[in-house]
C-alpha cells in the first residue's frame, strides 16, 4: 500500500507501529492465533517475500524505529527466528511478549537460547508448540525435554502469562508460580521437591492471581501419584476462570477429588 510522504513520516516516527514484529514463514500452516493475540499492526517478515538477508535488514530496521517501545515478538519461521533472535538479544530489556511457533520442534536451538536470556520486562512467554502432536503422542518419541528451565522472579519479575511445552522446570522455577495469572503446561516436569500431587496443590494454593490453569499430560509425570491426599488444607483460587486438565480420566478424577 502506498501512502503520501507526510503519512510515511508519521509512521516512521511512531515507535508503536514498529514494536510488534512477526518473523514469519509462509502464512500457510502458521500457528494458531493466541486468545490474547497480538495487535493487527504487526510487521511481518515473510519468507515468501524476502530472502533471509533482506528479512534481517527489515528486522533490524523495525527494532531501530521502535525506539524504546516495549517489543512483542512472534516467531513463525524458525530459520529466520534463530538469526533474528541473535539480533534481538541486545534489546532483551524491552521485550514484553515472546511467542515461538507451535510447529517448531522442542529440540530447536532457539528455545534453549530464549530460556538462557534474562528478560526483565517480559509479561508473556509462549513456548507452546504443535498441539496436534500431543494427540499423536509424538512428544515422547525421538525427542528429549529441555532440562533445567530456570523461570524465576529474578529473571522475569513481570511475567504474568506462561505457556510451556516439553520442559523440565528447575527447583527455583516454583517460586514464580504465585505471580502468574496464566499457567499452561504441556508435558512438563516439576522439580523433585514437588514429588507428588500434594506438592503441586500446595504450590498452586499460593497462586492468588491465577485466572487460567491448563495442565496437559502433566499429572502422570509425578513420581508419586497419590490417589488420596489426607490432611490437605482446603484452598480456593478465587480468580480462576478457566481450568483444563488433560490426562487419563481416572487420573484427572483422582486429582480433583
């Protein structure tokens, strides 16, 4: 779309127009739009339109024109994503949301790189991938989980939304749960000190801000699966609006009871 020079100057001088960036592959087969999807004014670097070198130049240009505005980054093309993330590390302090494509492999080198980077302004971290793969149980075939994911309040002080697939959480990661409003875990392992459902429920009892809780194929990962939890104190999650427990029906029933 062509615009006059005056409107172009306005756009170039408006950082918010350059702060939502979709590092995109082909739009065909792209990931689902999240419920809290990014604004429609995102800048898309599509592999169907540019080669990698030109796409990275556009990415650097967008970062420059976004000035100091908070960044919302969506990766829907992993080949470009790895290159773009290397450029993005210098701007880590202003990343507000970071989303990785659901068609990406959990073994992708991009995800460990993301988890090693401190993101002091991050509000939303979405590292879910390929929800259909869970139906095919391909998560457990030929792929290893990402281990030692340290998602802590010190590294992510403003994190409110956490969506994570195929990761082993560190001991320290439990401390971030009370500050979260959304917890969505798909085939993730909690640390050893939460060795039973009792430990998980005890940790969740401190999540007073929680509005959404999803646990997909998580309950069966605990080494101690207790069908009864005597003396468990009653607690309520007053703000909870959405609860999804996806596992064997008997296991879900036992957990809820």
